């Protein structure tokens, strides 16, 4: 299971592992002090709790990273920051550009507080304190890769949550204006 840790101006990709014993869903109980056989067995079974392993730190944003999401295939990461940008990162450890910024998404006029991928991974959605959400081309084979596709306007305060429907045809935004809105991806209309 992958987890993302948000840090000031950077992002760390962490591989989180669960400590478990083969055939069990939870770690073995600690050994009792009066049984040496149980001590040996428990020590071999758990081999200590597995700790998260830092894989890479993503550094390029110049302010807080507020949002982070993996693409459906897990090979790209999307981040949003108070530096008014979102970034697409290479998250494929087999790639020569692993951990590098692939594209910087510029256009918001205030911090980016929400970021998500479409189910097919070809479009990303960002929400911002500039009261807008934006759809961006995230397909590296496209001539408009990293460019805005449309701006969703209508909220009167910060857009703090943004996600795609399972079919990718509708997006949902949540705002500090006490509303949530459903938008058509094709037209950008609520």
C-alpha cells in the first residue's frame, strides 16, 4: 500500500507495510515472559514491526503541498500547493525520470487545495482558493499535455475538495461557500 506524506514545499512517497504473520491479519502477540518456546516463535514470526520505507522525496514546490494523488496506474503523482501550482511527477521507480516533475500546471491565482485524477488518468482536476476548479490534460501523448482544458467557475469561496465520478463524465467540487457542485466534464457547466 502506498501512502503520501505532505511536507512543507515537498512530498515524500512512502511505501507503508503492514506487520503481519503468514496466515494472520494482525501482528503476533508479544511473547509471555514464562515461555522460551513462545518467545522464539514470536520473534521469528514478527521479525519486528515493518516500518514505512521512504522511497523518494519530491521537491520543487515553493510552499506547502496541500493535495496529493496517485494516477490510476500508480505511475504518476499529482500534487497541489500554496505556490499556486499543481505538478505531475514521475512515480515509476523503473523510469529514468523517477521523482522528477513531468509538468507544472500553472493558471490558478491562489493556492491549490484539491487535486485528483480522472478514472482513465488522462485528465486531472484541481481546486483552488481562487474560487475555481480546473480540468487539465494529463495525457503525455497529447499535444496539450499539462495545459488547462477548462475552468469551472461558480463557487464564491475556496474550492477545497474535488473529485471525478467513477465514469469520469462528472466532477464534484466542495467549497467553503457551503456548497458542493456537480459539473459536466465536457462542457464545464454545473
